[in-house]
C-alpha cells in the first residue's frame, strides 16, 4: 500500500509480513525519513494522509483490523481503535475536517470522529445503518464537503449517507444500475462526481443533483443519468484513477487485469485514438 503526501515531498509505504512497518520516504531522494511500528500484526490494508499532511491514518488487515491515527513526523500513535470484525478495505480523512474519517469494507461502512472527552481524545465510530437496503460490501466512497458520504454497493448503485443513515439510493433510468458491479472509486472534480467501475466504465454525474437528492420513502430509488461516460474496454476492471499533474482532462487509470490506461476525459473528441506501449494503453473519450 502506497500513499503520497499532499506536499508531494514524501510517500508512505505500508508493509506486509510479521509486525509490518509504515515507512515514509523522501521524494525524489527515496531516502527513508520516518518509520512507524506496531500498527498492525500482519498487513496494512490502507493508509491515508489528512489534507494538511500532519496526520496519517492506517487500517490493518486480519486478524486485528486496527485503525490507527499517527503523528507520523514524531513516529507516534495518537489514537487507536478496532475498526471492524471483518475486512476493512479503505480509510480516509474528510478533506474538509481532519477530525472526521470514514472506513468501509465487508458488509459495512463506518463514520469516525476524534472527540475530546473527560479522559482525553478518543476515536468514536458509528456504523452505517442500512435499514431496508440489503447489506453490502462497500469498495468505494467519497466524503462530500457538507459531511455527507456517497458510496457504492455490490449491485452497482450509489448510496447517499447522511447522519449514519442511507438518505437515498440512486440508479439510472428504468432501474438500470449506475454500474454493472461495484464502484471502486469516487472522485470529486471541479463540481462533478466521477465514478470508476469494475465494469470498465468511467461515468460523470452532476454533483449538485446527488448532494441535494431526497427520497420520498425508504423503498424509493432516485433515477438519474450520467452527464458523460467513457467505456474503456471489455474485460477491464478499473480500480483507481488519478489526474495527470498540470492537466485538466488527462487521467491515469489502474486496471485490475494488469494494465495502466491513459484516459482523455475532455469528452470533446469525435474520433477515438489508441496507442499501446507495453502495458500502457491510451484511449480518448468520444468513442
């Protein structure tokens, strides 16, 4: 597991093995800078810096599933708590509030706050309540600026969470799912919500419509269509996507099948062009 510091001057690597470490390296020298020990027993599942870069959150895999908040420059544990009793896939700080975090994984999503109590600073977690919605593994999610969270689900729709409850489920028109299968990543980018799916699609949605969505009752599903979409290819399972530095439209996407795709999401191209270099392929929107 690798995570880049917001400054771009460091990156953290979470190890696997007996009592693994988190090692923070300087960039571009690649010299070890800080080492954090004792955060988990066998492997780190995910790590994340807060927006200011002062804290690092980590979550371990089986058998401990420990969530740890680090003052990484001091190599010191600030807070610890068991995240869940089954696999936890992700942990992230809220981009708007360093005292709020989210974790997700097998059959759950959990919302965390760092709270000052009579006995000191504590981590308090609230499990998301699915209500009448079927329990589901949650791979991808994103924290919204107002504190809500949008997540995916196993059947491909989006779930809007507010106050630990599902406020509304969102699908495409005529009951079609937002994606065929899990949504592996959500990205907020310039007022738009981008979803990256295991079905090989990248879809762009109107953020304001999702953020203000309301449900008439617990059984209703709000239907909407994406503003744009790009089908990268058959047998493509998109896991993660990041925008190229100093580019408005060019993204790099990781494929679980071993490829790295260069994507043009300008959605202004009439003709599609593709170039392949080793395991790197380029595809442009407008197919």
